């Protein structure tokens, strides 16, 4: 399979930024995970994110760019079919929000790797719950990802 290594476009980054929002002070996300910046949940300068931590906007941008490389690689490694830039961007956003493991185990990915692109697109809207509740923000984000995927 010959597929070229893609990188998320500015359109994809803008979608992630819009739905993650920017928080310079750490908080617990709806899934109760300590989060900072544009949805960053890892470490900041080798310290785990915890409530009370504060960062600069420059640091948030740096963390996002670093995180995106991991999610780009994750999407690249689990998708076995050619993708348009919009499809790639939508999948990176999806994985950024839910984790690469969620994408790897999804019916969305299974359908996509069978080249059932339209069926795969329909799967985005199934991923709208956090903590067992449907969240309007996730409904809107999945709709935006699906639209980008189909563009």
C-alpha cells in the first residue's frame, strides 16, 4: 500500500482549537481528566497536569503541536487506505479528543479500512458521550469532523 505521510492542515488545527478551547489554568474535563491548554492531558515540563497548574498561551501552542505529531502518527499507522486531507484532519481531531485507542478499536476505522468511506463517516456521530452523558459540545464537534471528513 502506497500512502504518503500527511500532516494536519490549518483547517484541522482550527477545528481542534475551536472545540478544545484554550484554558491556561488546568481543570478537570467532563471525563474527570486533568487538562490544560488545548485539551492537553500529558505532562508539562515533565510534570503531570494537575488542577492549579498554569501555563502561557505560547506553551499551550507548543504542547498542541507536539501532541498533534503523536496523533498524526497514530492515524497514519492504523489507517490502511488512502485519505484526503479533510479525512486525515477529521481523524486526527477525533483521535486527539478520544485517544488513538478509541480510533483503533472503532467500527469507524474498520469500515474505513474496507474503503467504505461513506459508512465510516456515519460513525462519527456515535461518539458523543462523556461520563455516560451525551454532551452538546461533542455532538457539534462530531458533526464538524464528519463534515470535514466528507469535504
